C-alpha cells in the first residue's frame, strides 16, 4: 500500500514528500544562517549546489573550480 500526499496540487509518494520537506527545511536553515551569520558567495554556491544532489565533492568543485582532484574536494567538502 503506497501512501500519497499532495504538495502544491501534485500527488507525491511518501518518500518524495519526506525528501521535499527535508530539502525545504535545509533551504530555510541556510536562509536563516545567511541572515544570522555572514556567508561568503563561494559558501553559498557550495550550499546551493549541495542541495541539488547532496554530492559534496561535486558541489565543492563547482564552488571552488581551482580544485582539480576529487580526493581534495571530498576532504574539503567534509569540513564544510
């Protein structure tokens, strides 16, 4: 039995609804954090890219293009 929910008129499954709520919560947290704590433009790019697919390595490489190696980006993304 699959439970469905309606979000803005769209029928979504239970896991899609949970994911949507999680992403919205993270976005609100980032907006709040940016308001309370000054975030650099590169940090904001990293956060926005991370929310797209939760891949920290890729997000770090987008925000900091001078980083070429995946291992370096993965280690640095883990510290963010």
